[in-house]
């Protein structure tokens, strides 16, 4: 397993000498975390009770310190503190870089969802090598429900990981796929710096399929006459031309396409404007919220025409966004590479990029963005590095790769259980895994188990069943897998972080992101 590097060793040794004077069960220190401020030393250690925050220095200074904990007194004093909500607030006040911030000024950003609250150090170690900035705390309401966490806990875990790694470049916290004002309120109260509004329940896909006569009737009944005049004035009789280094294209609307797009998006646009104004009123001068719109979880691809109609309407309503997630042509399935025609994707992605640049200068956001290695270079080049990529499940899969290597018997139990829950889980996620193509678990030796994390169908199986694996309990109410899983990850945490570092680094390199 990973050893501490030579440049970390002196710091480790000095801290160890100081800590040995106190009666604590010291298992590990995190050298990058240790620093001095206001005459005190601060840092993170691990004891038999888990991670602890330590405050060391003269007794009078330690006693006055704001962090809550148990004090030990020798020739100097030490305070041992839990990583609690109260102490997280103190941490953010004393070390402002541990608090999430807006990342709108940075061209390349990547969301690295940490479903277990244990992956972020590995994410940081990869990202700090590149000219990119991370959204380290990124979870949806659905993910929190599956993992038993909430937005406050997600941000807490990210803040302590940022402190542990001494990462001072700034990070974001994304309340992902928020569908209601209640969701948004909860995420804002927790301290998010980015809100992703999911319009999947506010979009009317029937508007693209219903006969023209019915569209004419619905448009007349549902759209105010004054609004319809404005909409026709914005779109009819005009050619919208988009130019870029890879060529140009144009969009024109006839009366039918205006009506269809209006009925498709009208409720979503109204809701977006309502949420945007609510956030502005709620936040006031307390800081910027990066605002993303998600229209990717729809039953149809977002055409350039759809995208442009939506973007121009947002602009007309005075709504400014930082990113938008269309549903692209082809298949963006969970945890595997892109499926589809790369030439078609490249052509349409380029059009989406030009629309975003010309009508709001916002980023295209790639949801289910992990492991799309065959098209990463196209994304990076065509967007000129002005992009937001979202990943989450891929870090969970790397956790399971670690389990397969470090605790094969646990992996076998989890894998068998995942198979029994696949049909239920597949109703929640867009995947096309074929269980008949998965290697037989019984025919694999322990050394061969990691191959299941390379095969697409088994990757998707393990990706979408994470909630079932984390929540399953025995008759006594004890978790079947979660505690063993986290214990193993904790035991081999440096190996897990090293695996994540390599994996996320591969994503950023493939996108063409420059090294620092």
C-alpha cells in the first residue's frame, strides 16, 4: 500500500514527536493538513475512533480556540475535535479556502461527486495538476436519498478533504438535479455555490409529436395572445447565423416550429425565471450562485433548434445562466463510453457550443460525463476548454475496484446482491446492460475479480445498484455491506485515492486540459 513520500516524511516525523506526548490512540496523520495560524498548529489525524481535527499549542491559546473538543495538557496542550457541523463552521471561518465558492470565472470545471464522502482527496490530487477547478461537493436529492446523506454532510466532507489536502485554489458545491423550490431552498441553506435546475418534469415532449392541428389548437388555448406576438417577433422571418473555426450553420423557424418549441418549453421557462428571481432575492449580496439548467433527462435529444429557442427565450427574460446540459444525440449511459456516431455527435456538439457562446456565453455541461473517452478530445477541442463535466458514479466504481482487490469475499457478496436488484435499479437509470454478457462470478478467481470493473455490462450493474448496496440491512437493522465497505476503503484509503487520482487524471488529459 502507498507509503508517505520523502518530502512529506519530515513533517510527519515532527508532528509524530509532538503527538506522542499525549495519551491518544494515534493511527495516522495527514501531513498536508498541518499548518500554523494565530500561534497554534492545526491538522488532521486518524485514531481508532476515526478522523479527528487537532489543535496544538500553549494551553491558554488552545483553551480560547473556537473549535469544540477534548483537551489534553502536558508541557503544551492539545485539543482533539470531531469533524462536526459546528467545527466545520469554525474551519470555514478560520480557513476560508475550505468554503465552497462560485467557479464562474474559470473556463474548465469538473464535478466529482463523492457519494461516500471518502473520494475527494483523490479527486483533488488529480485536479491540482491541471488548469481546471473542481466542484467537489456534487450530489442530487436522489443520490442523497440513496446514500443516506444530505447537502450539509456532503459539503462538510468536502471541506475537511480540502483542508486535509491543503487545496487552496477554490472549489464548488453543486445541488444537482433540483426539481422544486423546496429542493433549492434546502440546498441553499446548506451552503451550495451552484444550483442545477432539472426541468425534466416541466418540459412537454408531446409538443414534438402531436399533429399540427392539435398544436395549433393548444397554442391558441395555452399561450397568451400578447406573449405569442412577442414570441413570433423574436423568431419568425429571421435567419440566425452561427460562425466558428469549424464552419458555420444557421437556424430558421417557421410558424409550426415556433409553436412546437413554445409548447415544449413554456412551463420550463416560466419555472426557470421564477427560480432565478427567487435565488437572486434570497441571496442578495451574500455571494454568487452558479446557475445551471438541465434538460438532459428527457426522452428526446436536444436539437440545436430546441437549444437556441430555449437560450434566446432565457436571454429575453433576463435570465443569466453559467451552464446548460442538453441531451445529446447518441447514448450517454452511466459509467461507460459513448455509444453512437462520433461524426454526428461532433457536428451537433459544435453547434451547441456556438449557440451557448453567442447567446449567453455559458458552458455546455456534460451529464453522465464519466468514461466517455472516445469523444473527450472532440469536446475539449470544440469547446476550447470552456466546459463543465459531471462525474460521480465512476468514483463509486473505483471504490468497488478497491474492494475487489482488498476484500474479494466482500466484493463477491456485493456483486451477487447487485444482480438480485438489477431489474429494480434499471427503472431509475438509463442503461442497456445485458446480464447475459457478464462473466460468471463463480468462474473468476479472486485475482480476476477486477475484470468486472472493466466490462461495460457489469460496470453498469454495479453503478446503478449503489443505493441498494448501501441501504440493505439484516433483520437486526445492521447494514449488510456499508460498514464493511467503508472500513475496507478506510484501511486502504491511500490506494483508493491513488486509483482515483489516476482515473480522474485520465479524464482531464483526454479532454486536452493543460497541465499547471
